[in-house]
C-alpha cells in the first residue's frame, strides 16, 4: 500500500469519526428537546472528546489524597449542582442534587444500571447483589435480605469477645497508640465469624490479617482499573492477581467445608445436636445454592463493600470524640446511665445522643462518597437543566450518572453554613430524608445498614464504659483517603485512661 493510500485511509477514518460525533451531538440535542429537557451545563475540558486533562486531574487528586477537596473545587467552579463532562469518550453527568439521587435510587432505579460500571471487579467478582441488575439482582437480594433482618444480628453480645480482645491490646497509662489498624482487625474477626461461622482471629494472631491485606490490594487494583475507563483491560499487576487468587482460595475453603458439613448432616442427622447448629450467612446460603462459583460471588459481593466500613466508621467516631471533649463527656454520660448489662439492640438503637454522634460522623464522612449508574435506556433526571438548573436533564442510553453523597451531606442550603463542621447537636429535631443517605436508598439500599450502625454503637458504648478519658495525640487535620470508606491517612492516634 502506497503512502498516498495510507493517508487517504487515515483521513477517511478521521472524517468518519468526526461525522459520527457530529451526528451523535445533533441526535442528543434533538432528544433533549423531544424529552422537554433543559440544556445541562457542560464542563469545558482542554480535550472536549476524551477529557484527558479531566482524567489526569482526577487521578492526581486520588494519588495526592485530596479527592474530596478536589470534588468541592470542581462543583464550586461550575456554580451548579449538576453538570456534564466528556470523559473517555462518554458523557458523564455529575450531580449533588437530592432529587436526582432520589430518582436514581427509587422511582427510576430500574432505568439506571450497576452492572455496566462493575467490570473493573473482574475476575474477582461476577454477578451478585452489588454488581448485577434485573432478575439476577432480585435473586441475590432474596437470598441475603432475610439474613440482614433484625433477628439475625440483634444479639450484640456476639461482638463481646472480639471487643474484649481489642481492649486487652490497648495501653491504658496514657501511652500514644493508633487504634485504626486494630479496629480493622476487630472488624475482620467479627465479620468473618458472622459470614463464615469461623473468625479469622487476627487479634490473636496478627499474621492472620493477611486476608484483609489481600482484600485491600484487590480494592486498590479495582480502583485503578475503574479510573482507566475502557482501557481497564490494559491494567497489569501480578500482585493484584495473586491477591485475587488468595482471596478466592480463602472463600473456597469456607464454601467447601460448609458443603461437606451440609452433606454430612443430611446423611447422618443424628450425629449433630441443636447446639452445633450454625447461624452464619454462608450456612444459610449453602442450603439454597450448591454452585461454588455462585456462592463465592454472593459472599464476595457482601464482603468487599462492607470490608472495613464499620471499622472506618468507628475509627472516625473516635477521631472526633478525641478532639471534642464536650461530646465525649455527654456521650459517656448517656452510655453509663445504662450499664454494660443493658447494652442490647433496643437500648443501643434508642440512645439519642449516640445516634446523633454516629449520624454526624457518617454525614461528614460517608462510607460511599458517590453512587455511579449507567442509563439503561434513554431517560431523564428530574433536575439540572436550564439556566436555573431546575428543568429535567436528558440521559441517553449508556450515559454515566454520578451522584455525590459527600457534597449532598455538606450542602449548606440544608445543613447550614457550618456544614463542614462536626456538631452532633445539629440532629436535634431534624429529619433529613434524602439529604442524608450514607447507605444509599430505595430497593438497592445496603442490606447491612442497620447492622453496621448497631455494631458501631456497641463498640463505642463499650469504649465509653471501659475508659475514663480519651485524648487526641495528633494535631494534624483529618487527611481523607478512600478505602471502603473515608479514613484518615494518618490513622487515629489517641491515648486513653482506664477508670
């Protein structure tokens, strides 16, 4: 082929590309009018098609642990709650409008899909509760939902041995320590007991936290793949694949043991007493499924989103309590009025100030910073169009929609000018509804939301009873870093004094 032919071919490809982009833009504009939607504000990037500069800014903010401040600056620069960006050749609608969050989560949740945005989790996780849509999602939800109802986790005393072990590792003479990594091990032990019927016991043997480290590495790699968009399959990391295999082996061992036990119980029921009955989630699942891959996907889908979520919540609560002595004393007074024997599901849920403290911590730093969906069909969002942002917005099939919880939780229009500050008393007499969605909402709300809050309340209550005082030993401000939630890059360095 001559250079002339090559040149003509290249020019033809470029011409076809730009013609297709022009046609797509015209079609989008026409559909916007057909659906009676207003024009959405467009974030101007140096590269109007791929948004390379936008992607670089996003990646840099993640690497430099300033993603939350970058989000604040991004929205402030637009002067609106909803805008559109061209990112990796796709339209992405960013919104911190509660009406859009509400619509995507409830009335229009079937129109906005999760499966297309979860390819970054392959090959670790297939279709399950947090990654599937339609009938597969409904089936997964029916499998696990009963297990996250009150009767399945109301016995908060199941957390006692893990809490006692953690307390035994803490210095009580005023010595400085970082409680954040210990809380990660506490949650690992408690959640593996709940999910698999056998605790990892990492608080007894520190080397047993290897599973937790593998999950962290899987999440790290998945996040990197997600940031690469359609280029995610170019991601190469041998350690990432090793961690996936390690986690798969860990889950497979539990699944095989449970299936073998189920077979033995069915063949010789007389050998098993009522005292040996299992109450873990895996045991419930193996009685409904016998496919090892499906079982593994269901477990992983619950394990990954919840990994560290409760421990991060508790860490952040202790971070704030150590820096707000007045809040600590008021909370401690409420807890001590009940006593350790009175720590039940009902008493924990009815502690007003405890609820305020937990809610305020989740408001300031929600577990999920944003919620991402893909439009499964041509549809609309309630608000964001027009000069005033009050008209509907058109979403073409395949458009990404990112609803920002972090900024929604800090909206001064609802929360006041001190929205960035930690102040539990702001919860006195308010009902925020969709202004506060730490676990999402609608049919896809996190099934473990009540359990997570109850576990956090139990640990914090025990902590208030165990220690007379708590003191911060780190003057640095909270430096947010994204893991399973928003945690402090510098840990939670405190000192405690026993009664």
